[in-house]
C-alpha cells in the first residue's frame, strides 16, 4: 500500500507553494483594506465632528448675540420710558441717553398726530437729516407708530437706507413707543437705530473677532455687516431670527476655517490608532460622561429659561392628562384663581374653581373635550370661581399636549381673564345707550306729526259712523236697533283703535320693546277691512283679498302692522283717482313664499333664521316715476297737496323694527305693488 494514500490525496508541491502565498496575500490585502477603510472612516468622522463642533459653537454664539440684542433693546425701551414729560428737561436727558448708547442715533418726541415736539441727535454722528428732509423715513415711522398705538406697546419699523453727505449712508430702523397721560394717548417717543451700530455695540466683542456678523432681510439682502475674517477653505454660517414687533431681521454669522489637516505621517497615525485602541473604552466613557454633564447643564439652563418665561406670562396655563387630572399650572393661573399650585396639581373634576351650580355642565363639557369631539385651538368662554368666592369670566383655548414621541398625553389650556374686557364693554354699552337716548329725543317732534297723521283714519271712521247714525236717527222709518248697535260698536272699535295708535306711537318714540304677539295674517286683514271698505265705497274701488292657505302666524305689534296695511291701502286707492271707475281694483295678498327673503335675512339677526310671510298691496294707478322713486320713503316728501309725507316713512320704520323689508315695484301695464315681510311666529 502506498504510504501517501493513507493520509489522503497527495497535493503537488508546486501547487501548494503557489496557493498558500496567494491566499495570504488576499487575507492581508483584505486586512489592509479594512484598516485603510477604518482609517478613512475615522478621518472622515473626525472632520465631520470638527465641522459639527464649529457649527455648534457658531449657532450658540449667534443665539447669544440675538439674546444680547433683545435684552439691550428692552433696556433701551425702559430708559426711553424714563424720559421726562416736559420739553425743557427732556432734551438734556435725551442727549445723555444718546451719549451712553451709540446704537441710537436720534430720539424724537412727537405728539398724537406725529408732529415733532422735541428732538435730539447723537453726538457721534452728523445730524441725520441735515442733508435730506425727515420725510425720507416718514412712511416707515407712520407704520411703526400705527402698530404701536394698536398694540399699546413699542413697535419697530422696517429698515430703510438714508444717504449721507460723505457718499455713504446708514441703514436705519425706527422704534415707536406710545405715550399716555392720565390714561389717554398723548404722543410717541421715536428712537432711530443704526443697524451697523447695533452690531458693534450690542453684541459680544469677541464674536466679531475672526467672524462676520450681518443683519440681512429674510430674502438674504445684506443690511449691515460687522467684523472681518481671513478667508479659508471652508465657510460656516448660521442664522437667527430677530423677531421684533413690526419688523423681522435675520442675524447671520459667517466664519471661515481651514480644511483639517491629515495626520503628519502614516506611521504616527498607526501608532496613535493603536494607542487609542487601548484606552478607547475609558475615553468613550469619559466622553459620554462629559456629554451627559453638558446635556444636563443645557437642560438646566433651558428649564431656567422656561421658568422665567412662565413667571412673566399674564395668561394662565393649565395642563391636564387624558383622565382630566391637572398636571401643571403656571403662576398666572394660580394668581388668577387664588389657589396655589400644590392645591391644584393632581386633582380631577370637580375643580375647586368651578361654580357649584355649573359643575354638571362643566363635567359634561370636559368629557366631550377629553373624548376629542371638539375642534382644537377654538376658544370658548366660561366662568371661574376664585378662592375668595368671587367670579370672573374667562376665555379658554385648548390644544393637544404632544410628547417627544408624537403621542398625545393630555391637553394644554390657555386661560385669559376677561374681567377688564367685560368692564370696557359695559362702559361702551352705557355710552351707546346714552347716545340712543339723545337720538330718540330728536325724533319727538317728528312723532308728534306722526300722531296727527295716523289718527286721521280712525277719527275719520268715527266721524263717518257718527254721521251715518245721525242720518238713521233722522229717518225714523229706516231706524233699526241692530243697525244702531252695529254703528255704535264700530264707533267704539275705532275709538279703541285710536287709543292703540297713540300707545303704539308712544312706544315707538321711546323705542320700547313692543308687545309682539303671534297673529294670523287673515286676522290682520279682517281688522283693517272695515276701514278699507269704507274708503273704497267713497272712491268706487273694488277690493280683492287673497290669503294663501300655507301662511303661518306672524310675530308682530298688531296695531302698528294694521296701520301699515291701512296706509298702503289708502295710498293705493288715492293713486287710482284718475283711473276709470270700472278699472279701480285694489288687491291685498298674503303669501308664504317671499321674494324679499334675501333682503329680509340680510337685515335680520345673523344668529337666527326666519320663515318670512309676504304682504302685498297692489293698485292700478298711475305708478311711480323714476324721479319720485329715490325719495319715496323720505320723511315729509309727498306728491299730494294735502299729504304730510310721513306715511311711507313710518311704514318702512315699523317693518324694519320687526326685522322685515319694505319694497315696491311697478306693475304691468300700470300700477304699483308695495310688498313687505314679517317673520313667522
């Protein structure tokens, strides 16, 4: 037996010598490739880390610069508020303020109409408007002062460029602060800022060393620049919004850095990498601890900043979990209700600041809110109870409370105290009522004329019935007790109607809430038909009455609406005096569907919707020409020699007081149709 066959197949020596070196080369090549790849990744990561650190520091510096500018502007506002209110001491104080604050180049005192009262220019600049009139920035100033008056707080104008005599110029921004004396608006204090000086005076001096600090527009347009840098191979830039009332500026910081060098040599790099490999765990652990400490420090600063913001708020903030328990209240809410944070946090409904009689209603509303069935960020009014037992109105605006994972954990509420607003509304309402009372006094003379106008019809009817009764008494053969009783009854009805007319006009003058009642339209027509028929017989007019079956009762002052029907019917019959007798037809109609519903709804309360009944009075008279139509409802305008011109004006006023609408149109081939609407009961 061949010895070689006992241990397996025999490999040729030449094949073995050629395969193993090749495999070793491949393995080493893979190892070297992995090491090179690891080195490349480490170098790339180191470069990225260095760039991120540079960017982080740049953003931190920009944030601190923005905060410094805001704080400086706030301090300047406080200094400007301390200026005296007399012209003589105002100018020296303003000059002292300009000497200590180089960023302010001009201070003006203007009255409520923006007229200049006093001014002071910075001693570090030539007078701004020695070459160009002050009107160059007047539009920006007016915008800022208008917004400041509306907000009752300082406001800033958009920046504008002012050329100077040296061929250069300044980019300026106006700050307008409203002034008040004894609670009344009295004028403005205007401070003009130079953006270039703001950059050089209000930010840390170290920030401008090796970096460029710029003010730009939101679209990137440069407004002012401060600092100078050496140009390098790579630029880092960051932006921070400086959001001021009325103006938004962008603070941009640019910094150039040289590209990071590679290791001095490969051998040093390899030794360094192997050394780092031995202490990598401790290094990473220390780095992690340092990062944690830095994160804790940043978190503590953020919490302190948030606490300062919460303490400065005047709006109450309240957070609740999904079960309705209070998890957070801010100091403003505690001050608003009188309860401490320890008394409120952790409790659920009923809340101690709910009025006892409204607990059930508030619990039901809270359950609907917690179920998510109400729209978010939509305010609703409510009433809260203070710890001392007093009540006050509030406006509550709620929004979902979302955690860092995007999951809703509860609801955040913003509560506004409406006590001052309600007091101002009450004062405004009282003032409006006094104005209305004065206006009603002015109409007393007009209403005296209306009384004589509206009493003509019932008095004329009484006279007619009395004359008829006397005629029957003189004709003993035709005398009938039933006729006499009927005449006396009619006289009594018209006398009662005269009394109602006087009372209704009296209430109309005083604008009292008239006694509106539900009356069927047919009852209104039946009430006026005796008087209409009486005059129709005198003038030879045929009267036609149509009342649709679908009409509903209307809500009205019965006496005044009857007067409207009588006035329109009498005008229609008088308009047919020149028409042949056989063509004199007066039509009274009531329909359930109204063509005037759109106009009536436009004048009605938008919170309510009505079904309108339409009354129409049609005649075959001469119609209304285009010259008379625009003045038809004008008081004391009439086309008849014996008329007073108050009938149609009174009719329109009565209809509009009921929420309806009175209109007219010409008929074809001739005549006029007067239409008015009344709301259904």
